[in-house]
C-alpha cells in the first residue's frame, strides 16, 4: 500500500457522521472496497478522520508510540459503555499499571473458577428451561452471564435483583452507536450501576464487607495508583463494571453462535462429536470472526509521523475497522463463508484477527478479557450442541449491520428444551 497524502482517497461531504450511523459495521469496509485502499479520509463529528483497515493498518494503529486513546472515545460512549476516564482512555505508564490490575484477575485458577460457575449456571438454566414453552436465548444469556460475572467478581447479587441488574448492563451495552431512547437508557443504566458498585467499594473499604482477595471487587477496592494512593472509589466502581459488563456482552457472541449451530448443521454435527474441545475452539473463533460484535475502534495521533508516505498529524482521529479486518479478502480465504476449520493450526498475526482488539493483551489495548470470552463461548456452545435438544420455530434470524451493536432480530427463540439422556 504505497501512497502519498495527496492521492489518499477522501470521502466527499462536509460531515459523514450520519453515513456512519446508517452504514454501521460496513462504514469503513464498504468505502475501503470502493476506493480499493485500506486507508482513506473522511469527516466525522466536524473533524477530519482517517480510517484504516487490514493487518498493516492494525499494526500501526496499535503502536503506542504513535497513537493515544485519550480523547478518542466520544463522551457519549464513555457515559454509557466504558465509563468516563476509564482504562479505555488511558495511555502510557498509567495504562500499563491499570492493565496489570485487569490481567491479574486472569490467572489459570480464576479462569477455572469462572468455568465452574458457568457450568453450574447452565445446569440450573437447563432445568428451568425444561419447564418453559418458549425461550428467548439472548435474554436468558444476558441474565445468566450477569449472575456468572457478579459471582466470579465477588459482587453480591440477590435473585430478586437479577432482572434489574441484567437490564442495566444490557442497556449500557446496547447504547453503543445509539442515539435517542437507546442512548438515554444507557446513560441512566450507567448512573444506577455506578452508584450501586461505588457503595460496594465503600463497604469493602470500611470493612463492612469482606470479599475474597482474589476477586475483582477486592482488587478494585484496594488498588493503588502510580502515586501510591487508593484509586478513587467511583473510578474503582467504573473499572469493576468494566469487568462485569464485557462478560455480559458475551451473550451476543453466544446468541450468534447458536444461530451458527442452526444455520450450519454440518458444523453442529462436528461440535456434537467434539470430546476434547478442539472443534469447539475452532467453532468459537469462527463465530467471533464471522458475526458482528465490535464494529471499529478509535485513537488519536500522539505526534506527527509518516507511515507508507502518508503524514499523520498530531491529534487526528483515526478509526480502525474491526469488522472489515476480520473479513479482509487478503487475510481470509472466502471471508464471507462460515468455515471453522480455517482456524485449525492457525498461526495468524494478532493484527489480522481482531474481534476484541489487536496487539499485546498485557501491554496494549487488546481486551483483557478475551480469554474469558473464548471460554464462556466454548462452554455455552458445547452445552447447546451436546447437552440439550430443542426446536427452533420459524422466526426472523436476520441482523441489521447498521445497528451497533447488532443482534438477530428475534434474539433467537428456542422451544421444547430437553436434556440429552
């Protein structure tokens, strides 16, 4: 991709923010294909922006010497999805220090405990589903994962609270890319959730509550910043939410995985026969590549630099196409086909498969909970394929790529659930 600033394609229009909302996941992907270039310029929210796609674009995007996250995420997203001034907007040593807090929760022992909690919840939900005529899987997954995430994080959650807390976490997630009512619901949900979790942090600090030291609640409550002071209680709550909320969001991947089991019956047969989780891993990875989750991510230029003869100016907004990179025709053979076997022996770059960000998960901005996502999906999709039978009634399983985040319109309905003998 040899080019100069003068001949980089530039989208016409005074501002293309409405086009971004209209095209959603396909905004960068479509234009990159039209321009036949993995880099182009546009205007968003009143300023020039550069859009990147592909492995080379991801490599430069995740270079922390060239890009910063401060000021990249719009305040409307921070006020719903991430929380204001949270880890997603941090850079440098402060980010690395905060990232280690998150990575410390991802030990083998803690992940094993998460798996055990998840399997136990599946048994309870299957028993419940056997007594119900119809199940909306997406709704059930969000509720189950709210319970799983809270138990694993050490956050107390009574059964009578589950519906309320599930809705709030779901509304925060659903507010990404939203305007109007969906955005308003997300902001209200965040305010309620931050107040709830902040009170728990303060109870831990006043020794009214004693969670296990290995839990996220304990670690967030007692985390010290680089200057040795305790993290602000509200910020501790925001970061604890950034453990629970993404776990609940895995319900979208699981729902799309269930759609995959239904739409690709040959792959379902293979997963049914999987005894050592080998195929469940391949299937899970292909679900993460094939179906929509995160559409794109943003950063700002840290200082002037030149890449592939193109001048990047300080503080310019840059968007990396996540959805399009995972379907890039130069990176993936038949990218629009669902082929789990493509991941057999796969040794691809951490910049070519980026459903939850790219680069180094320990030092960079790749999602700290990616392994949680994979494990939850493997357990859940194996349960659906191997441990229960169910009917899938006629419904609308299409999904709208202009809606961010997307989900099947029917939210995947199943009925007549029975445990396999």
